[in-house]
C-alpha cells in the first residue's frame, strides 16, 4: 500500500505489542455470569504435549471418518470459507458505497472531524476511517492514498487493521454461530486493540524510522572521504538490541502474571 517495506516492521511490531497488551487486559476480564459448566481435565499424566496428542488421537477415533472423507470435507469447508470471506468483502464494500451515496457518511463526518481535530490529524483521513469501520482492505488502501503526513497515515492504518472492520466481525459471528462463544467480549477487545495499536504506532514510528534511516544512511570518513554503509554486524547488533528489549519485556510481563497468580493462590489458601 505504502510502497515502503520498512513500514511493515513498524506495523508488525505495533500489533505484536498491542496484542500482548490486549491479552494481558483480557486476562483480568471477569464476566458477570460465570460459566459453571466448564469441566476441568483431571488427567495430569505426562507433559502437556503428551496429553495433547493423546486427546487428538482419542478425538480422531471418536470421529470415525476415513482419510478420504476427511480430505474431501476439509476441501469443501475451505472453499465455503473462501466464498464466505469474499462475499462479505463485496457486501460491505457495496454497503459503504451505498451509504456514501445516500449521504450517511456526511452525518458521521462531523463527529469524526471533531475527534481528530484536537490531535492535529488531517481531515483527508476521515473517509478512510469511515470506510475502515466497515471494511479493512478499502479503509487501509484509502488511508495510504491520502495527502496526510506519513506518520498520521500509519497511525490510522494501524488502528483500522486492529479494528478489522464490521466485515470481519460479521465473518467471526458466522464462524462462531452455534458455539458458546460470545461476540460482546470480542467486539470490546477489537475496540481496545484498535485504540492501543494506534497509540503504540504513534510512539514507535519516529524511533523506528530513525533506526531504519541510520541503517541505510551512507557515512563519509572525514580523513579519506571513504563512502560506505553500515555493515552486517552493525545491522545485526541493532536488530538484536531491539529483540532483546522485546524479549525482556515479555519476560517481565510473564513474571508479573506468574507472581500475581501465586499471590492469589496464597490468599485463597489462607482464606480457607
């Protein structure tokens, strides 16, 4: 969309971090109605991988279908899923166009401008945001084609991708139909993810752009005016430092969650 592969690193890292933040937030999600029908597996023999393969084998035996039938059913279901996804994309693309023609988008434009104006965002990003509310592909493409500053386009695109659009939400609702999964927590998670991804992208864009520029900026020696670029090992060192920082953040988060669980267990033990 943007014609710049370096921006992919910014978007990917922003979404990894925002997904982690959303996951930690959902860890403390406690619905009002607890599900009392959950049955815990009391089988603790072997490690988790052994138990997983054992359950997989038992489920395969209970299924009873032959290999040929499994392949046929998998092929049929995959094609149906592809048709479903394509149909929803077309449906919401047409719906967005119809809403624009009847003037519905003009009604919500004022509200979006009111929200964006205090943050200094370009008004040309209003149409991509409206389109992105319904369909992720069109919204992201329109955001990349505006005349707004690159940083603003990346922030809005990141939010649109995290929100995913009502088209994807409709696909999810279709997929989980007939299960005990609920859409409400999913929708709130998408809203939280969209806001978080935009904020993380805002803080990451300039530092990552500076690092990317330094990796390809030619350096000229004042002594002999030799023209060269940063070598492989310097590039590896810069990438490794970022990776170690990210792994350290993951480790710190994991330890925090671990100690919180331990504290809860100790408190529960003494309360008994």
